[in-house]
C-alpha cells in the first residue's frame, strides 16, 4: 500500500472519529437555538422614570430609572405591556427564533445607534458614527452580543468582522440634528 493511500485512509478515519461527531454537536446546537433557544429582550429605563414591564405571563418587573435589563424569554408570541413616564404601550412580542434579540423602545423614547466598532475594538481611534436613529414606541433588532448602553456595558471583545453598537438615549428633538452635531451632543467629539 502506498504512502498516499495510507494518508487517505488516515484522513478518512480521523474525519469519521472526530469530524462527524463535531458536526453533529454544532448542528444540534444550531437547531436547538433556532427552535427552542431563549430570545433576548433589552429594555433601557429612562433616567427620570422607572419602567413597568409585563411580557405575557412569563415576566413581570419594574425596572428602576436609569437601569437596563437584558432578559431571556422563552420563544413564543406574548401580549406585552410597557409603561414609562406615565405613557403606556401594548404590543405583541413575536419571539420565534432563539438567535434573535430585540430592544423595546419605550413611548416617547428616542435612541441613537452608534457604531463603535473601530473606536473600541479596532485598535484605531476612528470616530464612532451614527448607524441608525430609533423612536418609540416600538421594537428594534438588538445585536446583544456586541452592544451596550454605555462604555461599561460593552463586551470585552467581539468576533472579527462583527460590528459593535452603543444604543444611547437622547431627547427626541435631537434626532433632527445632522450626524456630526448629534455625535458632538452625545459626547463623541
């Protein structure tokens, strides 16, 4: 038997012994996450108001003013109630994929989604920039593993090619500002 044939057989044996079980484990984790994993739901209470939050019959909480929560909620569709600053909203949260995460933007709450990838993780002092502007009430996608509400809540590291975002609350009238003016008003200049 030639050396090449022996190497081929050795590679095949290694694939069967190590590769197939590894692929089954990773595949199982992905399937579990999609169909049964918990969905992340983030809430940022305004600095001047606590937030009353009821998600179906699975989670109820009063979040103190200025604090945030990242909740893990079982998949499903939930009638929900949120109240802040004396304003309430009812919504239906459709939490149907364990890889999704959402931020509940409260009534009369506005946020700037600031891309801070290069500033915090790129090793360069590239200035952050506005990625999006959000007004409440509503629900927006929230990339929980690479996001935060202030520098202290940002992850220590992110995967290569991932983007990192800081969601900053601001007075709604500031959303009218040009990007450079808004960044300066948020303290990024």
